[in-house]
C-alpha cells in the first residue's frame, strides 16, 4: 500500500463521487483507477461495455431502468 499524490481539484471530485456512490474515498479512487486501466487495455470496448462486464463478473446484475414509466 502506498500514497498517491493528486491535485486538490481531483481530490475534491473524488470526495464528491465517493459520497454519491456510498464508497470510501480510497474505494472510489480504486474504482476509477481499475476502470481507467481496463479502458486503456481494451480500446475496442466502450466504458459502458467494460463496466457491465465487470458487474457481471462480480455477480452484480441490475434490471434496466425504465426511463419513462407508464
């Protein structure tokens, strides 16, 4: 485990995203790092495809959201 230095603006964005996602700041940073790494390693796939694959592999399946419920 180590320390990563990031600028104050990115840290503020990280803190807000962590709060919204109900994650710790460290868990949010790890999530962003992992998905960013996977996106760079899989340039032929979209972020959405990669995130969906990771959710499936983790056993997290969510039903589609109804944007216009009747």
